[in-house]
C-alpha cells in the first residue's frame, strides 16, 4: 500500500508521525512519501522539501511567499500524479493542502483524507461544503466537529486529540527542573509566543512587556520559554531585548523534550499564543492567559468572519469561559498582566475546566494516532476491496 502524506506545521508533523505509526501497526510494509518534519522523519519519511516552507498563516504573511508556495504546490501535485498512491493524507495547513487536493483530483480521483477539520464553528462555515468535492474523509480532533462535516456531505470521524497521548513529567522531574535553575518556590510562568516567525515578531515584544509588568508585583517571578525548532534563532534575537532573562529551552539540546515537559509540570501559569498549546497546558494542569494578534489586514478580515466569542479550545470543548483571552486589539500588555496576576491568585476554576476538557478529548482511551489510522483504513477503498489484508487487532477503546 502506498501513502502520500503532507504536513506544513509542527503540530501537523506530530499528527503525521502518530498516524504513520498507527497505520504501520495495522498494515505493516506500507510505502510512504511526502512532506513533513522531524516527527514524521522518525517514522521513515524523507521529506521532499523542508516542511517549514509551508508554515505561514494570514493573508499579509502569505503574500510575500506566494510564488514559492505555488511552486511547491505544483511540485507536490506532480510528484503525487507521477506515482499515484492509494491514499493522499493531508494534515491541517488548509491553504496549501486543499489546493493540493484540488489539483490532484482534477486529474485523478485519488482517495483523499484531510486530518483536522476546518474550524467552521469559528468562521467561514461554507468551507465544509467547499471541501466536499476535494476529500473523501475528514478526521476531527474535537468531539463537536463531525456533525458539522457530515451535514456538508463529508464522512467525518472524531479520533481523539493527540494531546491526550503526550507524555508528562513527574512531580519529581518538576522539582528537579526548579532546583536545576535555582527557582525554588518562586512563581514560574511559561512564555509561549508561538511557533511561526510572524508570531514571534508580533507577539514576543508584547510578552516581554506583559511579564515585565508582572515582575513589578511579583519581583521573584521566573520565566521559562520553550522554543520551537523552526523559530529558535528568532526567539533568541527577540529575547536579547527583554528587560529580564528568561530560561530558554532549546530543542537542539532537548531533543526528547524532557526539559520542556519538566518546565510544563513545574509552571504555575502561562502566557500563551492562541492555538493547540492551550491543550498542552491543560494536559499539564497549567492555568493560562491566551493572547493573539495578526497583521492588521488579516485581523480586520478575521474579525468580520469570526462566529464565536472564544477561540481558546479549553473554553470551546467544555462550554465554559474560564480561560481569559486577549485577541486582536485586546492583545495588550497591561490587561494581560492583570489577568495573569488573577490566574496566579486563583487557579482553581481553570484547573477544573482543563481536567474536564482532557476527558472529553479522549484521555484514557485508545491513542489518537491509532484511532486515526483505524478510521482511515476502515474507509480506504483498496482495503475494502480486500478486507482480509487488514489485520484484526483489539480496538483498545
């Protein structure tokens, strides 16, 4: 069986690695080509070009790289059509991946699965209907998404959120992290300004001012900043101008993520960019304040399209609003510093909501990568034609 897989973000790379492992557990000997990052490389993928070339978000951010993205789109489509796979699996990055599916299916009806449902509950609900001719199946990370996709005529399966399968540090490892950095019992805040260059450029200065304000009320405050590999140099340049020195965790010296996990376990609170990192914090029980902003033109467009009063996943999954968020014009240091102070003073409501969120996302069930693989294979035409080729193994759920 041949699979072509495409991911364009760090989070998509993690999804891709987990589903590749899951598919191989069910159908050994598959051949995989495509585009991905380090996690997918661990599963044997030789990426056709650096995944980071696709990591871009927002109209103003895409425009300067439009020519390069179009070239990669053409090259990827040509590679798929030159050696047609049994499955084209695209992961998140819809601006690239759905255009890729359109190009491929205009020439050949390759079975296509898109992993991560578009956020039609948040904005542009018509995207679901427009996806219908392009994909055969969508894998959803959030439990309320399948009905929205199915209403548009797309087969959709909730496979659990991958965050629930992430390893966590022990209390002893958290204490060791604090001891190693001389933190002791001081308040420790995670600074998480994003994993894209545009996010670091836009958010890091606001994070610096927010945390500097918090220092005035909590002078013993310590800050730790785990860096994403693609933006580590950008982060180093940014924090060189901060009025205090955060503890930096470099993935180059922490390849297994042990220090990062220990930092999450040791933290008292976090200032985080909006995104899936909020779920990583929730898994570790770290209360948070969420902020985000885009380039002005992207912000204006998104504000007009947004259909929900929150974009934070913990709030959405639980139906609560315990996680304070500051989006667009509201992403300012003074109110974010006050919110962090409040969270440090009373973390209880957030922790209850975060625990509920993890259960709803599949904590304690079968690993999401394996669930996703099982869902894909159950609908894959090449295996439906020869069902005996799919080994029968326990469901695990």
